[in-house]
């Protein structure tokens, strides 16, 4: 079951982001700032975070996306994380499909994903490609020297797999 986050989910999201061992403390702090912003101002639409619970009501994953300011129909996937115990079992793919349905339902046409070129993000890059995202561009030395920003894109109007 996928649902909008609640205060009950906050600590679970924080634990999940730390558990992945992919995000650094600065990235986790930013993700949690967004969670707190959404929890205190529910009418905000620029960030749309959701949680995934399995049939036994176990917290399995988290996704956050939203419209890109000053664009007509472009969205960003800001965060996605899945419990390492269910990695590779379709939870992340289900979260992405949910996001794509939500974005399309809101009139969105393109989804962008920013990630790092470092080895620790290799599985994430492979996952995005498997979900039909393609590399739109690479910004050399974006995060720091040797750490390039890779921007993936998926056009929701493109019917090709």
C-alpha cells in the first residue's frame, strides 16, 4: 500500500535513508527538511512524498517527487529509498510506477532524476535505465571534482519501452 506520509512515518523515513548507506548526512538532512516542510504545511504541492507498506503493514520504502518550478509539465524525482531487505524485489519499481501515474494524472509529461556518477550510485543508475529513463546529460565535476551529475529523463508521452 502506498500513501502520503504522516507524522508516524517521519522516523521510519529517517532510519531508511540512513540504512541505505548511500546518502551522506547532508543529503539526509535535506530530505528530512522536505519531510518536515510537508508535514507542517500539508497544502504544499511542490513536494509529494509517499511511503510504501507491505501487506503486513511493514514500512518498505519512500519516494518524493514534485513539479519543477517555472515549468509547464516537468517533474523531479527528488528521493527514493527502499529497505535493503527487499531490494531487487520490485518495491522501488512499484514506487516509480506510482509516481509516474501520479505525475501523468497531474498533467506531467517529463520526469527528471538527478544522481551522482560515483560508484555508490551505480545500482541507482542501472535501476533508472531499467525503468525506461535515459541519460539526458552529464554535468562534469558538478558535486565536486570527479563527481559528475547525471540527469536522467523519461517522457511519459513516449510509448516506446
